[in-house]
């Protein structure tokens, strides 16, 4: 029996996205930050959310490590499980966007195919932001000690230079954290999210 056979999605009687955006006086959107571990994604995501909060914006931050301790705690780090991890988070991000929230996603998202899959799920009001830093810079920062463990062979699925992380072909935005300090990077991101949050005229 098809597992989907007796599932009947219902959307017609539910409050729609536009109703919620009018209430919040903002447009729901998704800002998806991706890059290698240590590139500065989480730092930027947290700083951006705090700035938007201070301006009265309703936000939701989805961080890779946090999601893996809850929603996706059943998943490991094989290619297939990473794909499922990102599929789930893209669906969750879409739900938050449709609720009118400015949704900030911070995930490594190492493969181009996974980034494209996220685009196909979320579809609109999405900006994919490559938080760029060289392998050497990320390894030197190593805030979680992952590079040291990876070099010792303790993390066989850890994203390494030239293996599981693919450089993006056409990112919507690039934030180079080796060339820009935190404040400059934050200002750059803040300006990028402004047009996404604007309520479009009828």
C-alpha cells in the first residue's frame, strides 16, 4: 500500500501567508547561510537575528547543531543522511517563511545538489548566502575542535577541503569572512535581507 494514499493535505480553510504578513507588517523570507565549519555562519546568523529583533522583526534561527539535537537527532552524517537533514530543514524553513517570519538558516550545506534541492523546496523569497573562508582559515579558527578531530581520523564524515564541500557555482551572495570583519559582514548581510522583508504592494 502506498503510504501517501490516505493523506489529505488541507490548505484552503487555513489562514494564508498574506494574512500573517499583514499582522506582522513584514514579508516572510529565508536567508540560507552556508559554508565550511568555522567560516562564521553561526556568528553572523546570531548577530543578524539580534539586529532584526532590535528593529521589531519577527525571526526564527535554524542552526545545524541545534536541529541535529532535536528534529534530526535520528540522522547520521552519510551523504544520504545529510541530504535528508537538509531536505527536512528546507521544509521547516518554508513553513516559517509562510508564517511571515524572517527565517535565518545556518547549515554547512556542502553539496551543490543539496543547495539546489533547498531552492526547489523553498522556491521564493530565498537568498542563498555563501559564507566564504579558506580551509586553512577555518582550520586555524576551529571553534569546535572538529578540524583537529578530523585530522586525527576521529570524524570520518567531517567536511574536508576538496572532499565533501563543493564551491558554489552561482551563490546569490558571498560574504568573505577573511576579507571582512564581523561588523562589515553583518552590515553586508543586513542590507541584503532588506528587500526580502519588504511587503510587496497588492
